[in-house]
C-alpha cells in the first residue's frame, strides 16, 4: 500500500531471519530508473569491484588500489585509509529492527591506539582518542584488511582484522 507499510513488513521479516534478509521491492521500468536513480552509482559499484579484483589478481594491495581509484574518480575525491587493526570489543543489540552498537578496534601496523565506531545499521561515527575522525554524511567503510571485502555491521566479529576507509 505504501513505502512505510513495505518497510514495516521488511523489518519484521529481517528480524525473524536473524537480521539479514534480501527483498526485491520497488520495481521500476528502465525509464523510471534513468529518471529517478542517482547517476553513475551502478557504474561506480562495478568499477570499484573491478579495481579490487584486478589488484588482487596482480598480487597488489586492494586497499591501496581502492583508495587510489576513489581519489581519481569524479565522485569522491578524498578517500583514505584512516585505521587498521583488530576488533577487540563488540557491543551490538537489535532494537526495533536496527543493529545498534559499537565496534572497538585496536590499532596495528602504522596505526596505534584504538578506534571506536558507533553504528545503527550503518557506520555513523568513527572516533579516535575521543575525537571524531569521520561522521556521516561522509562514508565510514569497514573492510577486511587482506581482501578489501566490505564487512557489514551485522557481520562484525571479535578478532576480525579490519581496515577502515573514510
């Protein structure tokens, strides 16, 4: 009947399925996609995947390749690795269909100290030393340190080796 009722149904289903569900909703014609979608987002997603895949195939650093690509494309311009380390503490609860919590990452390699990332389904704020490093609407992406695969909030786990790009 409405977007609100569809979201209500989707939340119930997602909660029943342990916080993870996929739905095909809001069908559109090709003309509607062209009229209403944000230009270049599909192309950007494909190019990000190609960049990571090609870096891995060459034995290069996929995180470095990703940051370089994002800085060279006309969409972002200032993406960088802001932290690397291991998740040493996780607080997470499901509240009204949202995964809400905080991940604490202990620095490794060139990064020292700790970074805390607060989330509600999406990463909202990254803090280091009690100071905000990145906040929405800027993107905070937690990736697998070795593969550059994204790690969503509901799949964050204690001990994971992660890289944070902002």
